[in-house]
């Protein structure tokens, strides 16, 4: 019933920008903390950013000042704006919905690949 579908991934040169989108359906949006995660081979999964139902945001230290998480209009769309990209940003990026809190039960999207070259 819960569906999260990512789009917007691709290849970009270092210093460039990319915006990812996540279309969410099948649940009550205000009951969830929405988030973006990323994972690349040989590295642990990292939570990049979160946004709560009240609009409060949080970011991993590795992306602070470069990435922005936001809700679209309509509010069932989630965005991740990525600026000043570096090769270490290369990863599979996943949209996620945490039930009630940002540490709650998690539903996952299928992922979209981001590749940053030098």
C-alpha cells in the first residue's frame, strides 16, 4: 500500500547540481518523517536528510550547506536538491518514510543512482 518512487538520478561532473524527486502514496503524509538515504559499494548506508511533518529539517554533516530537503506542492512529493556535488556523493539514493518519528518503522523506495565524476 505504501509506495515511494524516486526519480531524477543521473551522471554529473563535480561542482554540478542535481535534484531528486520522490512521489509518495498510500499513507497519511502527516504521520511520517520523510528522509533521503544513500549507499555505495563498500560504504555503510547513510541518512542524508530528514524533514518532519512540521517542516523541521536535519542533515548529515557530509552534506550540510550543499543539500536541501523539501516537500513539494502537493505535499506528497519529496525533493532533494544537491549542489556542489563531489565524487564522494556517488551512491544509490533512496527515499524513505519513517512512521511517527525519524527513528520509526521505515518504508523504502527502489532507489535512483547518482554518479559524480571529476
